[in-house]
């Protein structure tokens, strides 16, 4: 069987990239290189001094892990060296990171990323991941600006994620379907393993932190009850599967069918997940795979972005399951959390 590497696949599909003359191909290649380096460190994390917390908190108010910093630095370094983007935005940094080098002056793209999603689980060997999204800049020249990032998800050029688990996989879309690549450590290359992924219309899994049940909106509570009821015609009850690592939960549901929910709560009325770094790229991927993503009412990709670290509730996954959850959210919209 002939193996097709990520690099070969990107070059073959380059003609499908709007506006691109190779820049987007090289940008995706740079992301792949950085993810290989992070993969290497994740897989030996228990053997080197990279586990645990730094004692600092990031702009999100979360404890910073040593591996967070390592992953963040690797992606920043790879994207700067590649010269194909004029600015970056990281979940770990308060402001955008502009790139003002000769090679980046004519760059057409900006990149936003969550360098290590689910890193609170790394100490106990649970899968973590990187999420990335690429936009075509709207500023005319020079280093990138904040406005380049404050674009709705409908303007995404490409998005993807890397999951560091029992195997390391890179999944991405440029708006022409979703393809998955598995890292072959023996040759150091991502190889096409999941072409043209389509998520099932419905599934057997619902994923959310039920420990926050008392703080959920009434619509979410009612939907959970629906998921737990016995009904042979709809294959209920569904199974509750929640890893606590967003990339891992999303990845399972993308392939197997299911819904991931991170709703607003009494404690976090605007939700907790970041629209730019997590929700928009995952929504782009799921829609390209035939699924849906909403904030409980509106399509995620159409939400206006007004702040770099803006938060939103998220309902994402198999289309029939998201639609059913939205029915309950609409029905109980007036009920208080």
C-alpha cells in the first residue's frame, strides 16, 4: 500500500487553496514540524523535568504547566522561522505576537492557536492536543494587527488540531473536507490515515462535565435527562463520555458520533471556552465533516469576535444530536440557570 505523507498531500491539494501560491502549504508544514517536536516532549514527559506547574497563571487565570510553555514556545518559533504569517495569537499570551522580519513583511496570513489544550491532564497521562486556525489578514501591510484576528469563523482559511495520544494525529481542513494523518515515528512523517472524514448523523455519546449539573441552564438539564432515558427507537440511553480534554472528547465524537457540550453556567454566564482559539476552529472542522456547532442558539462560525480572548458556550458534534439539544435550549430559554 502506498503511503501518502502530509507534505505530499498538501502539495497535491494546493490548487484548492484560494489565493495561495504555496504560502498556505508551507504554513501547514510549519505547524506540522512544531507538532512533531511537541509530540516528542509529550511522549517523554515523565522522564524529564517538564511535568508540573510553573507557579504562574496565564491570561485566562489558569495555572500554567511547564509543558504549556514549551509547546507555546515551539509553535511561536516555528511560525516565526517559517515567515508565512505576519502575526500570531496564542491562548497563553495576553496580546497578539507580531512578526516584523524581512521574510514576513509580505505574509498573507495570521495564525491563532491553543498550544496545549487539556494540559491539566498531562500529569496523569491523558491525551492532550493543539488546536490551530488560519485567517487571511485584512490589514494591508507590515506586522499583523488585532483586526486581523477579530474575524468571524466564516472567514477561516484553514483549521485543525493535533491530538497527542496512543498515537499522534493531525486533522485539518481548508474548507474542502476533513483529512486525518497519523504520525509514523519510524520515518518521522504524518501519513494519511483518515481521508475525507464524515461524522455520523447521530451517535451514542454525550460529553460534558456533569459535576456542574446544578449550574447548567434548564435546557441542558432537560437534554441530559433525554439522553439518559430508555428508548429503543433512538438507541437511548446514550453513554456519558467525558475526558476533560477538549481535543480528545471532540476527536472521539468526530469519528464515532456524539455531542460535546460546554454550556454557560451560573459561575460562567458567557461560557468558558475561547471562541478564537477553540470554538471557531473546531466548528469549522465539524461542519466540514457534516456536523454542527452552536452556542446554544446561534451558529458558532457566525458569532462576531470583539475580543481576543472572548468566551462562548459550545454545543458541537453530530447534527441530529446538536439539533435535539437546541430544541431543549429553545424550549427552556426563559428558565433561569
